[in-house]
């Protein structure tokens, strides 16, 4: 079994994957290896990657909050944020003036455009345009699977970490970067039950596999749990040093066909 993160792993800073990747994945599938996504993206923004690359095993979306089986189109697990927690989070986030987005199973929303250049780039990478709606009209009406907030690392990073500590008993903050904006740090905020290690173990049981039979690719802090839990965790060459430190193998960068390079050497 091989799991692939998407942004910074499958997709480069332009939101594209290398031309050699499809053939590299098809080769290991022909050897009997199952392939799937393990990403912070919601399903609706990852579906085109799943379909293009033929990743047909149950995948992990929204940083562990959603497990979906594409062949039978079944939701195996969904962990939504409680309404009471969402109201408290939104009060704090609005006061801090962060960039923020809200995700349901079908859509992502913004309620103001305080960092339009981030929103435009993010929408281009997701290949989905946001809906504009005040979040108070959504919370309590539609199940919310995650919030995404962005902080400029020069000016807002301390406030972001204070916010995380304030909600440590209720939420998980999973951190990642957009390759196009290295000065920004993004946090996917999900329910405390939506732990990637829990999702990893759930899928081991589902496939009747041991951890030693799993390989995982990633580049971000939010990928660390899958990299550590898998028998072979593969960090991308563009990953930070702390991510590479928890991996068994570091491959080339995403823009240098890092996945294809690693697959050829690790699954000959």
C-alpha cells in the first residue's frame, strides 16, 4: 500500500504533477500495490488527482477527518467539528484578523477577502472556486469538516500558536505550507478525534495489512504521522528538515520527479 500527499508531493508549486508520475504509479499498481491519497485537501478538491492517477483505494482527506472509498463511493469515516467549538473558534479567528476558509463535505467558503492573493492562488491549486457566505449562516446548518487559517510567519505566527494552545483540548491544528507562498503557514483545524494516526490504523484494519507493508509520501508537518507510522516513510526533497528527519528515505523534490525516483528505487 502506498499513500501520497498531494500539495508539495504529487503537485508542484504550479499545481501540476510531472508527466512521468502516472506511468510510475501504474507500474506499481500492476505489481499489486494499492495506491491512495493521504492529504489535507477535501475530497472535492482532490477528486481530479484521484481520477487522473487512478488512485482507487480508500483515501484520507481533510488531514484525517474524512476517509472515502472511491470505487464504491462510500464515506467510511467523517469527523465533523462541533457547533459550539466552531462558534468559539470563529470569534477568536475574526478578532485575530487571520485569513480563513471553511469547509463542508461539498464546498469551501470565505466570508471576506482580506488576503485576496492567497485566496486566488489557493482556489487555483484546489481547482475549485470558493462560495462567499457569512459563516454564521453555515455553522449549525451544514456539517463543517474543517477550518483553514493562514498566518504570515513574520507578523502573525505567535498569535497562531497561542490560538492552537487555547483549543488544544478540542481541536487538532495540522500545519502545512503552500509552495507558492513560503512565508505563510497554514493550519487545517479539525476535530480532536480526527487524528491521522487513527485514520492510518483504521485503514490497516480495512486492508488487513501491517504497517511494514505501507509506504507513505509527504512534505509537510501535517504528513509526519503517516511518514512515521508507515514501514517506509518517504519525505520529498522540498520538505523541511524536521519532516525529512522522521522519514526513512528522502527523495528528490516534487519538481524533480521525486515520487517516480523513489518508487523506482524502493519498489524495483
